[in-house]
C-alpha cells in the first residue's frame, strides 16, 4: 500500500502527509454525499417513483417513465461539465466544488418535498424532472474538480492510489443511499414506505451537505493550479490572449476526449445495470422482495469501496491501461453469468453476481481519475476531464437502466441485456488500447497538445510500498 510519507508533488515541492490526507478526506466525503444524492434517485426510481409519480401507468411503464426522468438528469451533466470546467480552470477547483455540493444537496432535499401525482397531478413529475436536471448539472461539475484537487496535490508515482479515493465516493454514496432505503423498507410497511418513508433519505441530504461543506471549505487550492494561474496572469499582463478552456481543450485535446468517452462506456453502462436496473429486474421480473435485492447491492458496494484504492495502487505499478482493460473485458464476460445467477433467486447468488460485477467495475473506475487527469494540461484539465467523462454519460449511463428495462419488456429475458453490456465493453477495450499509457506523467509539464514530457523516476523520491 502506498504511503504519503515524504511525498513529492509535480511542482517539485514536498507535500505534507497530513495535508494530503486532509485533501483526500475532503474530496472523498464530498463525492460520497454527491453520489448519495444521485444514486438515491436511481434506487427510488426503481422502487417507488413509478407508484408515486406515474400511478396511472402499469408497473413496467411506470418504471420506464421513472427511469426516463432518471436519464434526463444525465443530459445536464455535460452542460455542468462545461460551465464548472470553465470557471474551475479560471477561478480554481475549490470554489466550484463548494457550489456543486450546495446545488446537489438543495435539489435532493427538495425532491423529498415534491407532492405525488395524486396531490398535484402532472406538476409532480415536472417538478421531479426539474430537480433531477439540477442534480445532473451539479454532478457534471463535481467529479472533475474532486479528482483533480487530489491529483494535483499528490505526486506522480502514487497518483493512481490517492486519486482513486474520490472514486470511492461512488460506492460509498451508493452504500449509504441503499443502506438508508434498506432501513426504511425494514422498519416500515410497503404502504408507509410508498406514502412517505421514501422521502426521509432525500431530506437527510440537507444534513449531510452541511457536514460536507464544513470539511470542503477547510482545504486549500491545488499548487499546480496556483502556478498555472500565476502564469496566466503574467500572459495577461503581457497582453497575450488566452483561449477559453472549452475552445482550447477541443483544439488540443479532442483525441483525449474521445478516449475518455470510449473508456467510460463499459464502466458507466455496467455500473447502472448492476446497481440500478438490478433492483427492477429482481423486484418486478423475478418477484424477489425489495429488502433482499437492496441487501445484495449493499454488500457489493461495501466490497467495491474497499477494492478501489487497491486497484488504484495497482495502476501505479503496472500502468493505467492494463488494469482498465481487465475490468472492461471482465465486465463484458461477467454480464452473462450475472443474470444467470440472479435467475436462481438465491440470495448468495445475488450477492455473488453483484459483487463480482462491481469488482470488475472497480478495475476500470479506480485508475480512471488519474488516467483522465494525466491526459490534459493544467489550464484546461478541469474542462477536459469533465467533458470527456460527462459526454459519455449521456450515451452510456443515462439510458442504461431505460434500455435494459425496455429490452427486458420486449424479449422477456436477459440475453439482449448481456449483449448490450458486451458491446459497451468492446468499445471501451478499443478506446483504451488506442490510448497512450499515462502512468508517471508530470502534470505540471503536460503540453497543451497533451503530449508527455519529462518522465518521473519510478519510486525514487517516494516511500516504498
């Protein structure tokens, strides 16, 4: 396991272990809260939104409509990526992360207050959709800033490990979201849960956001950004124009954006099939009770949280590409066994299906933060990493539960869904194979065209594992 002792960051200055751990903790807690808010919606869409907001539809159609509102939130993520990326590359990572956390928390708490269709009619799903769009906009700016804040504070030789910790916010957020929902379904009857119990986890977001803000406001801006900002101010004083981050990243890093988009296809699609659609498949198709289905996702998310830093550390040793490829190939093959195990209706089989699927997902998700950070120059890194990650979410994660539900309704079995995940895995394999290996890149000296420059001596200035 990598250590923070005597870490040397890309600017050549010593990064204090306590300061680095504080930054990692702030990013992890912030992303956990943001993903809690986001995944809570997905789980609720699978379990209850069809009854509350689309009661006049049959159960399958109601679920499809719920997942449609779920997918709409993804449409706002690239817009959030552009807006937050622009200001994050101009003003700093920290300021924008505070704003994204506030937006996400407020919109999530308000979802818990939206009356159902029986109370205000069609205004109910319209309000739900509007708040979902705000969630998507906020998350579009959260991911890039959180991983960059850690990546730009750490050193090149252990960037995969340290940058993977904010990635742990996804399973941690899902763990908390599913855990709270599981608790509510345990202590409440189905009628009580469908009536008001589902609202409690959404209202809880307001408390979590206050905790996250207190921690996030205590960290400092990244030294790499400060250095880049000083150079930008010097160019401005010399009256040398600087391109807008969005324009610059499309001009200099369009290949890297395509790589990031392709790399996310299998990662994004598989995750939402494994953690969101699985609830619909088990509860509606297999008639397994909510509690059993939620518990399987709960256990798998706990295992994934523990594995992400390990895969991040592994990518520091063998490279980002080999680890990522293992995950992509694995999840493509596992999709066939995944549904076969679910069809047994056995709880141990459910846990095995979800857990192994999330293990393969972790092999992609863990090195992703360092991998994408190492593709872009500093003054366009927030924009580039965010756009590359969020554009793919529109084509991948957004429609994944919707497509899977539609395929299940049309064909009545899981085979087309396995083919769907397999094709996504193939796209990711092609994208990652075509990419350059980025392990060991010095973030401070990546040229605007994305080329690597001076290498970093492997493990010479850092503590041994």
